[in-house]
């Protein structure tokens, strides 16, 4: 099937108009409570839920990690709060920016490592980016209150673009360099039993412990879609030779698959290779 040029132009015009709307976007993800099992851990590293929010201007993304115990309390001020993300590129399925025993099967491209440590109010963090190796690339804003830790980063520091669906997981840990994922948002059951045990987040839709996903507000442009799915091919080309042009696949939200006659009406997702 080949789309007439005029048809594709009309589709793109419609998609562009949806970019104009702007409103804060929030999604909440629940976790179990009381499932952590490492000796000496506390409720301040037991995730109860995570709220992911993109502000109305779509410039910043916030991960609010809600906890079973206050990270302000004496003796509960040493937690590490970590986010693994796959945005765009290939990433790595093994390891992370802090070399903790945590693997991310979808392929981790960005790692946010933060601490909410001593002194009651001392917080900080790092954004790491993977490109054949890990390097620190940005500094997130990190604060804490009686119910959780709040991490905010520019979306650009995480490579996130309008309309992109990305995979992620949130972990808590301790101060030891080999401490693992004491709690993981992806796991409603005990994630690790010993501090140094390895934890692995599975692919989206896989099991057990599949990665979570979030879709950025806005519309994925054809250029970005083509970069991820069609080797930067034009709308009239057919990258995967399935008889459906790149332009029609983009509009239908196709990921290198056969034509779907009943496409979703919502946003189309950036390719998330398993
Ligand atoms: Ca939990
Ligand atoms: Ca959990
Ligand atoms: Ca095709």
C-alpha cells in the first residue's frame, strides 16, 4: 500500500496541531509496601509509589518517590534513590552509571543516581548517560520531605522528546558501593534478600518485573520516528519492505510490523526495542 502524498500531508498537519496543547502530565505507579528484606534496611527505602510528572512547558520531568518512612527522620537519612531509563538509542542491558548490581534488560541509556543523606536536608544527585560507556552529563534537582524524595531533571538531559514512550524503573539502595536494588518499583515482591544481590528489570511487557513506561506529552515528529525506526528514510520509502510506506507506519504508530487497520487514536510510541 502506498499513501498518496496529499494524504500524508494532511496527516502531518493534523499531528502538528496536537503539539500546541500544553498541560502538566502525571502518571502514578504503585508499589507494594513492606516487601523489602535486606537486613538493617528501613521504611525510608521502601517505595510505596512513584509519580512521574512533566510540567506544562514540557521542559522538566519529575520523579516523586513516595516512601513508607520519612527520609527526614534520624537514622533514616542515608538512602540512595535511583532511576534507570531507556530513551531512544541502544543503551546497555548490563550495569548502570554507579556500577551497582542492577541490570535493565530494555537497555539503559540514562541513570539518575541521587542521595538524601546526613544532616537531615542534604540531597544531591547525578545524571549519567551511556554511549559505549557511562559518563556524568547533568545534575538533577533533589529534595526530600516527610513522605518521599523528589528528583527533577530537564527532559533534554535524559534525551526525552515529545511523544516518546520510554521505559524506566526506580530503585532504592544504601551507601555501600556494591549495594543493590533493595526495593524496585517494577517488583511487587522482594527484589533482593542480601545487599549485594543482583536485580534485573525485565523488558516492557515481559515477566517477571517488567520495566514501567511513560509517554511524553506532545507528538513524535516524523523525523524522530524515522531516525528510530526507518534509518532516517523518507515518508514515501518502505524501510522494512512490508508494503506500507514509512509515512503511513509513522501515522499508524507502527513499529516495523504489518499494517494495522484499526490504529490507536492516541499518541504513537517511539520504538522500544526489547
Ligand atoms: Ca515497596
Ligand atoms: Ca517493590
Ligand atoms: Ca514499511
